[in-house]
């Protein structure tokens, strides 16, 4: 049996999620991650590029295109198969964790309803 991977940090999850549909440049990743997280994840430039560097080293994202805009390099990043797999594994882990809590809550509520006197 393989050891489950550690839970993914929320910013990493939403960076990968932002890239799920199409390659994006940095600012677009920031905006999409914020949208997907309902505003919970607000990435600074430093946080984003440190995460993208790490995710590139881990082969979860890759540079899809690099262009020069106004004299500055602009990289567009895309999700790799490894990154998509990690994103799906994390989503499945969160669903399983939520199911445990939800199922316990349903049982707890059912027990409470049965024990309340009429």
C-alpha cells in the first residue's frame, strides 16, 4: 500500500485548478485562483512565482510559451499530466474527508431527533 501524499496547501490547489482548463500567464492565474476560491486565495506576485517555480521543478506545471511584452518576459504556464493527476487526487481526498464529516453529522442529527421526547 502506498503512503498517501500530504494534503495540498490551498494556494497550490487553486493555482493548479486555475490552469486546469487552459494555459495562463501569471496575472490571469492570480485572478482565476481568486475566482475559484471565492476570494479566499489572494496570491501576491512573490507567492505565485515561488509556487510556480516549485510546481515546475515538481513537473506539475510547465512553461507553455514565453514572449516579451514591453521589454519583459511573459510566461504562460500550463498544467502537466502529473499536475492534473495531483489536482484530481487532492480533490478526491477533500471529498472523502468531507464525506466523513457529513456522514457523522447525519448520524448525529438522526440520533438527536430520535432521542427528543414528544
